[in-house]
C-alpha cells in the first residue's frame, strides 16, 4: 500500500491540496488517511515507512492541528483499544520491592 510521509503531507496542506483527512480506528489505535487530488493514502511512520498508528486520539488531533488540518472525519467503528496500553503491571511489584528495600535500610 502506498503511503504519504509527514513532509509531503505538510507541503500538501501548505499548498491547500488536501481534500480531506479521515481518522480510522482499529485495533490498538488510530490511522490517518489523507485525500488529495485523485489519491487517498495513509500516513506513514517516519522510521519504518509502515502505516503510522497513533495510540491516542488526542495525540492524532494535536498532530493534525499542528500541521494546519482542523477538519477531519472520525470512524471509530472498528476501534479496539490496546488492553495493555498505558498500564505497566510490572511497576507495582517493582515499587513493592523498592519500599521493602528502603524499609530494610532504615532498620540497619
């Protein structure tokens, strides 16, 4: 699938060539589809070149506003949040060990 990168998208926005932006929910986040000319392309991740997936809708909205796109459509029909997103179950155990070590240090 052909994608569009950030630099190209920014130039298209500056030129007023973007006909629309469509935010599409999917498993684990949100993708951005850009319509320009006769084309429709997803935004690519900078490093991998794969379709960029925004974990949070707020982040995607800030991105769009930052490049000058204030109007866009949102399709959340297939959105499924990542159940592990934002949670780090290993942290509670690490904190318990830290507090236990600190308590032992005070006893010595």
